C-alpha cells in the first residue's frame, strides 16, 4: 500500500483489456461514464442537512440516528425528515445559494468533456438544491436525484423516481442500479458517503473521500483518495493517459516473423 494509505490499482484490468480488444475503450465517447455524487462531493457540505438544520423540527436528528444505526434506509429517513421542514421556497433557495461549491469541479467537467466523456450527477439528496447550485456555476449536467416538491405555503414532500424495491440499502436513489443501466461502459464513481458504497462496488475506478474512502480502506477495496476536485483532476488525467498509452501500444503493428531455412 502506498504512503498515502490508499490502493491505486482501481481499473478492472481484465475487463478493460477485453473492451480494448473490441475497440470499445478509449476510442469511443460512450465507452467511459463518470458518475459524481453531489452532497459532500460537489457541494462541500451535505445540502440536505443544511436545510434540515435551518428549517426542520430538531427531531430530524433522531431520525438521522435511526438511519446511522442501520434500522431504516435513507428512503424512509428522508421522507420523514422532509415532512418536518417548514419554509417557503424563497427561503430554501436563499440558503442553498450560500452553500460552498467545490471550485475545481467546473474544471473537472471541462476535462471530461474535452475527452468526450459524459458526466452524470447521481444524488440521494434533493434535486432542487443540486440543480440550483450547478446552474449557479454555469454547468448544465444531467442530475438524477430525489424530487423535492413544494406543496404550497411552507410544506414539502420528497419522492423517489430512482428508487428500486430490491435496493439492498433501501436508498432513495439506488445508485448501483443507475450505473448498471449505463450499459457496457467503464464506470468512474466519485463520492464521499454511505449512499455511494454499493455504486462504488461496481465501478472500474473509484475516487473517494471521507466515509466512502474509509469503508473501502477497511474492506481492502481499491480506490483513489481525493480531497477536492483539483485532486480528482490529477487522478483522472493519469487514468485517461494510461488508457491512451495502452491503446497506442495495442495498435502498433507487429513485424511479421519469417522462418529461415538452413
């Protein structure tokens, strides 16, 4: 294990080489997909917790404790917590505007787009917050998240368009199912928390911090640690470069071998 305390062999080499041999790896735009968590990853804080802390009855923390203890899934947890929020849309939006955004994330998106690699935000948080913060940064990305719906006056509800009945973690957004739906691609997962754990298990490259990094370290699972998207850029550039070099080597024509007669 390197000095940084993380595992660096993230790419599933056998799977990647198989895709490369079919011409499906680095030469096609659709062969790599990047999936990025939002709360705690793109947004420096958990935006849902920020909203709850300001506008919900304090009992939301007791519900959070049940989720942390593993007695309920995030779907039930968030449905009960959102029901405790009392705030007008203007107040919610004003609060979200003050949440810190990783300033290097736009540069990471630009790197991906220069290489023809799509970026999808996958969140077990609130779509309203994620869309607003991305728009503020000038980013137009697909966001797959729980739906945060205003019911009028100061009441809200949450619905779960990306939930699965068979989700093993009972999440509001089953991220592993979302990634599986991407098809036969090389998947990159960037995240920080518990909602990213099952999705990371199916990824070919995991860029992780905080709870996700600690989980993967504890279980001997491959990942690259990052602190912000400046670090993620360096990791991803290196990964892309390794792929291009491998493709170049694979495409070099070999000299024919001629038998000599004596």
